[in-house]
C-alpha cells in the first residue's frame, strides 16, 4: 500500500531510500506526485510517493483515526461523528449481483476491518443485513488495548435501521453478539414486532415519528447512548438518507478498478440534494490498482 496524498517529508524519505534521483518511485511501479514547481507537498523531492508495502493494522488505524471530539454545546452533550465506508467500481456500481464482495479486495477488507475496530457502532440498513449476511462484529485482540483506553466496548455494536422490523431474530447477529445489537426504527413501527425484538434481547431505539427513522434524530439517539464514533456501511438508500439530511461528516470510498455495467445501485440513492455537498480530500491510498479515498465535509 502506498500513500498518494498527502505527501509528507516522511513518505518522501521512504520513497527515495535507495532510489536514484530521477527514477521518482520506490519499488517496481509508482505514481509521480508533484506540484507546479516540481516539488512534492511539504518540500518533498520531485516525483515522490510513499513506499509500496503492506501496512500494519496500527498504521491503518492511525490513518483512519476519528477526529478529536468537537466541544459540546452543553454539559453532558456528546458530539457524534458519522463516517461512511463504501466501495464503487469505475463505472459507479456499489454491488455486483447484489453484493459488494465481488468488487472488493484484500486491502479493502483490511481497511473495512480497521474502520469497524475504530467505531462505537456500525449503522446498517435492514436490506443490507439480509443481502450481505451480516454477523455480529467481533472483538479483535489487535485492537483490544486501544479500545479499552478509549473507553469503548470490546467490539462495536451493530445498529440495524428498519421501518418494518421484518428481521430474522434467530440469526447470530441478534442471538450472540459481543455487544447487544440495536434496531433503529420509528414510533409507528408495528408494536408486536417491537415487543418481539425487545423480548429477544435487542435494544430498540425510536428515532422518528413515522414508520422509519429521521437521520439526524438517529445520530443524536446513538450519541445519547454514548456511541459517538459512528460508521455506516450502507446500503445505498440509507447512505442517501444521511446525505440528504446533511448529517454525514466523512466519506471513505474505495474505487475498485473493475467495470461491471448492468443496473447496480450507486453508493448512495434516494432523492437528490438541492445543492451538491462539497467534501475535501483528506488522504488517498493505493494498492493493486484500488484507490482508498478519505473525504471530510468542507
């Protein structure tokens, strides 16, 4: 894996360790990253990129660390940060035959696991739970000390967004999670299904006055439970709701170097926003042709 952006003095040193001036890469292949004056960012030499090697989990965790919490508006308030993690093909498909795995990669899955390990809660739509065969998030020994130091549970909770609560409560996601699974729904959800979920040990959080959730209210409700490091893995309809409501703070997007054609969903769906929302590039990594971008709200 190589860091393409931002280029720092450290990545410049890695790239040019033992590489003759003018070759401009470390390893067999590389991408030249220069500014208009011929020097890389922060004074790095012409044509520098970081070394192409497998990153440790600690390095990935540092690269994707949540920002420090913003000051609370009132004592006791918890300020949440909602990031999304999605994968897209070159032609804009978020899935192939209903699943994201065929367009993913080993590096994408390492980042996927790291983002989960950093989060307090993973917010996911009910249809994605069904399509992807969601299981409970697992406690990972590599992140145990860091999670304990941050005051986090051993593993992130899964919060399933569902208006109809048409969920198989006998699945491991609900029967044997490390941290109890949550269901986010609206006040108009069927009372018998809400009761059945609670009887099964699931925490049901009401986050809307209708059948479905109100995205901003859902984010506040999770923060009220002490879950401020939020990660959503979609699906596209749920991500579209978060975007339209203006509550998405960060987008982690894997660009897969494949073409699928067809009519697969994009990473986000639903109604369009009145004015396109601008995000800024924070970092860009690359491995085996896959690009891993991290963008924050401008």
